[in-house]
């Protein structure tokens, strides 16, 4: 039985093409996404008032769907600010400075540590937590500052962020747009992230060593390496013993979270909630111990800083996510029941229709998703366009009869590797 494609389906396709075009030109997509939402609403309902309301309701729907992700990142950033201010971050990474004796050890130690911390703290806070302590040590060991930046970007903004297996902010966006469970995207992304990570980090290391032998880099001094990464810390907030205690307690607490997630089989929102709740309690305890009587006010200040970061990152994401949520069940919830009776959502319908017209293969689908993912990252945010990758992953998955999770994960990974700070200069993440 064929699927009836209506004007709503074709408008959706036109705006997908326009959004891709805007991304290629590196133009902001907010306006085109809002216009797409409005046109879909007015064509479906024929009512101007409800169509205008539909734009606002689509934003509410998108924010509701993304709220857990925005909250976890905001809270993690707030907690990381306390660690930096109190100097706990320095004690946490101090043992690793003893390992860094050669440029090779510096590159791989900093990279792997950056990856692990980024899984729990996200890359931007992780850079602040590690940078001021490990950069001077790496330079003394003979690794150029550019080599440190390469390791931190490839392992943090590349491997850790593109998989995002702990906080699961990226898989949440792509999975929702594709209409599949978050766990499916996480599982499908692991072999892809491992392959991408091994190829890029090893290739970068070989090229770095080659250029070091040629004398391409001029090593900076330790004092010069600290320029631009001065930390807003207060050495008197905590005693040395207190810093050591918390430097052990915090990683141990998050390790317990990982064990609990594994034993209780927590994924998606449940895993995010566990990490977020743990971060909230750590934030509050650190504020009360470090700032004492001012702890109540300081905890609010740190949370405000975290929320400012979170909404700055996800501000551009909300309009584009709102548009792509219309491709699945979000259409009925936001606009109403205006699709054909046999419809399974705009994207699913288009996938079935595409399969009937164009003989798609797995190879074509893979190449297309990789290209689309890379295009979405050209704006430098990494996150703003991966909903598009999820939507097209669902479209092609339906067309070829499977592989939606893998295609979605591929689009997510290429989008973040290009736009998360490893190729295109990142904006906020």
C-alpha cells in the first residue's frame, strides 16, 4: 500500500534542502527554521492565529525535549567552576604530571585524560580543568603547545563529544529527530567513534612527531604557556587536605554512578538524571565547605553561570530541533492531526516514498549521511545541525529497510567532529 505524499511532505523536503544550503553558506538557520514551522502549520490548519501559536508551541516542545540535556550540561559547568575556583582541579590532575616525561607520554596522557574527563564534565569545562595544570608540564617535557591543543581537541571535542556516552546530550538530539531510542544511537556510535578516534589521533601523532623532527615548532616557555588560561581561583578557600579529599571523592562518586548505570541498566534520561543529581550535590557540598557562610549565595551564582553557558550553547539548537521534531510524532503534538490517516510521520512517509522511486543502497546512504553530517558542522557549533542528521538518518533507514541507528550515529559523529572544534573553529561548546 502506497503512502500519500501531501504538500506538507514536499514543504518539509524543500526546507531540509534550504537548511542544508544555509549551512553550506554558513548562514544562521534560525529564520529559515521558524519560517518552515510556520508554513507547515498554516498549510495544515489554514488558520493564521493557530499557525503563529504553533511556532511558539514548537519552541516549547523542543525545549521540553531538550531540557534534561540543557540542565545536565549547565549543572556540570557550574560544578566545574567550583573545582577551578577552589583549586581542586589542580590536585585532581597533579598525579598525572609525574607521568609526563616525554613528548609522546605528554600527548597520549593528556589526550586520554581529556577524553575521560570530557565524558563526565563536557569538553569546555574539561579544557579549563586540565589546561592550566598540564600545559606547562607538557611543554617542559618537549611537547609544543599546538600538540597539547591537538590532543585535547581530538580526544575531547572529537572522541568524547561525538559519542557522548555518559551525559548523552548528542545522542538525545539525534535519536529524538530519528524517532528511535537513545540507547540505539549510543550503541551504534561506539564502533564508529573508536574507528574515527584511532585513525585521527594516531595520524595526528605521526604528523606531529614528523614536524617536531623538522624543527617546525618553536617551544614556548612555561610562563608564556599560561597566558590566556589564568584561572579565577582562591588558594585560601580550602586547605591542602580538603583539596586532596575532594580530589579523590569526586572521581570516586562518578565512578559509582557508572557502576550503577551498568548494574541497573540505566540509559537515556535515567543515566543523565543520575549524573546530574550527583553533580548538584557535589556543587552544594563544595560551596558550603569552600565558601562557608557565603555558600548559599555562591551556589546560586555558580548555577547562574552554568545556566548561562547551557542556554548559550543550546539557543541556536532549539529552533532547528523544533523544525525537525515536526518530522516525527511532534507534528501531531504541536500542530495537530492533519497528516493522512495512513501516515507514520513525515520523515517515515518520505523514506517509504523514496524507496519506491529511487533504488538506494547502503553505500549511498552512508556516504550521504557522512556528507550531511559534515555540512551541519560547518557553522562551528557541532550541535546545531545534528537534528538534521537524525532526521535524514531516519529517512534513509526507512528507504533501505534498516540501519537507522547506525546512519544516525554516523551523521552525529561527522557533524560533531567537523563542527565541535576539531575542524571548524567551535563557537560555544
